[in-house]
C-alpha cells in the first residue's frame, strides 16, 4: 500500500524544492481566493454569463501572447531570475486589485485589466517554473514532485473558495484581494533559496547533467559549470510537432479544457438550480478540489505507473463524461459527486502530462516546450470558460455542459485511436549517474 500513497521523497531530497513548493502552495491559496472575488465582482457589476466568461478571455489573451515569450526567455536566461521578476509583478497586480476594490471601482474593464496584468506575469514566469523540478530532483522523483505540486493546488482549490466565501461575507472585496496580495508575497519569498538555474548546454554529458539535481557551489555558481545562454538552441518549438507523444499529449489537454471547462457556468447553474446561494457556488469549486485531493493522496499509484500516456487519455475522457453528468444532475449531492470525479480525473491528467513532457524534452528545449504546456494548460481552460459562457447565453447551462463534455471525450478518443506512440508510451526507467573519475 505504501507504493500507492503520496510520495514525499521530493520534500526530503531538496531544500530548494521544499521552499518552492511551500511558496507555491500559499500563492495558490491566495489565487483561489481572488478567483472567487473576481467572479463575484464581475457578476455583481454585470449579471451576465458572457461577462463572467470574459474573465477567462482576459486571462487567456496575455497567456497566449506572452506564454511563448516566457518560454524563449527561460531557454536563454537564468530561470531563477525570470521567476523572481514574474512573482514581483504578480504582487503588484494583486495590490492593484486591492486598490480598485477599496476605491469602489464600478468599471469591469479596470477589473479585467488587472486580471490580465496578473496573467501576463504568470505567463512570463510559468515556463521557467515548470523546468525546475527536473533540475532539483532525481529523475525518478520528478513525477512525485509534480504530484505534490498538484496536490497543493487542489488543497488550495478546496480551502480557497471556502475561505473566500467567509472573507467576502464578513469583510467584502478589499480584504479578499488583500489575502491574495499577502499570499503572492509569500510565494516570492519561496524563491529566495533557489540555486542559479541557467539552461544546460547540449553536448557530451548533457544527460548526466540533467539527471544531477542542481546545487549552488561555494561561489554561488551552478554546479556543472553551465553558463547563461545568449541564444536559444535551435529546434525548441518544432520538437513539439516532431515527437508524437508531445503532440498527442497537448492535443488531449486542449480537447479537455477548451471544449469542457465549466467554471464560467457555475454562477448560472447556481442561480437556476440552487437560488444563487454563494455557499453553493463555493461548494462547486471545492468539490472539484475534493476529487483532486483524493486522487493526490493515492497518487503513488500514478507516479509509479509506466503507462502514463494511456493514463492521461483515460483521465481526460473521464473528465468530459463527468462534466456532462454535472450538466444533467438535479440534486446538489449528485452535482457535487460529478465535480469530484472530474477533479480526480484532472489530477491524474495533469500529473501524467507534466511528467511526460518534462522527461521527453531535453533541458535546452524545456523552457519553450514548457511554455507550450503552460499555454495549453492555462489559456486552454480560460478559452473554454469563454466558450462555455457564450454557448450558455445562446442555449442554457446544462446544454453547454453536456455538449462540451461529450465533445471533449469524443475528441480524446480520436487522439487515442490516431496516436499510437502516446497510447503506448512508457515512462523510462531511471538510469544510474555515471561514475566520476578522479
């Protein structure tokens, strides 16, 4: 049974990873509080599902336009520096949300502009952040490290909306945004003890350098003598298309998120079926997190499995079917069960995709490939939220959920049928590091 529960080895193996994980966990909690606050503020200003869907568009535009830029920067400059600058920008965006709420802002455009600013900083920093686990952890612990990060995100999804409901009910919007500003500051502090992380050069010994966790030398330079790049290695973008495993993994995630993302429909479903109770709105988000946490607790079975490609495909198809069930569910308990199943499937999909992408990509390309992963994994849901809001305004929330969920599962099935390398992909066994000669 111990091989099926959560693998905690990454927290013991690397102090830098532990600091990064803790800071990210707190920052994720603040982000979830702000997500509910923005959703509520836009709904109060507009009373329109199209506008709540536009929140996703406001995040997706900078993610799509700047995410790839962040990937290029991560393959040229020290990734630690990029992460610190991006985190500082997110602190400033959070303080802007506090200021507009305290001033009684009535313009939805000002609010969406600040959401876009925070998303832009996230887009520039996230590709660099995604490359860090393979540099701080041994290869056989990378999937476990990603599972720990995802578990922290799911806990934030569970606790954050409930905390947001309490804060909004007692102190209103400025304090809720203040929680995000404080959490973003903690996330910035979590980057203090990271070692320098310039891209590793290609050539003889590159595999061994990738396998060795990064530690600072006495003079502060990265172990292995890697120097900062002035030009990114060629082929970083085309490798996504050249490798069927990467191409199919990203296509699977695009189908699941763009066609079936449900968050923008939560306020409408809540108002139509559950009298608009804000506590129910928080329960929707928390139910997704409960499923994700449940899957995270037994993630050892996923992180130690070798058929990660087949696992991602099965999880993405389950996600679509579960959300279609949410669209048809009448009682609250059944709706929450469907969302919990969707959350569990999302956790399995995220962990398997993340490990596959990082292990299939050489370090000199990881920044750009990680930027593609970031755009797909973050902008995809935001575009999906906008699609769901528009479709619901033309039809209804149940129709948008059912059509989107079943369409997502059908496309995932098509990817599984057409992409045999992804369907048959097996996680490579860890190779022992070469012996050092005196």
